[in-house]
């Protein structure tokens, strides 16, 4: 079961604009793979990603509204 968080995060991107990592509660999480995207707006959407951090591997759902990112859900993998 996942945890509903809905907390702001600082997202990192590569030069092509792809999501590569995010920082949350003082820790950095690398985005290994985008598993699914919901919504096709260039200004927003929901991303389900596989992540790696200090606590291991997990699945996260991140939402984007322009340049503001939020961690919506966090799942154990």
C-alpha cells in the first residue's frame, strides 16, 4: 500500500528537460525510469516513476503544475 503525501519537492532535469531526480525532506532520489504519465498538458501532469534513494528502490507518483512539483504517493517496491 502507498502513502499519500502531497508534499512539495524540488525536481531536477537534464538538458533535454527530462526528470532525472528530486529532493524531498533533505534526501535526493534518482529517477531510474518513467513508468507511466497521465495527462498530456505541456504545463502539468502526473508521473509514475521508479526511484532509487538512500532507503532503496521504490515507486513514486509526482505531479507537475508548471514549475511546481509535488510528491503525491510513495510506494515500496
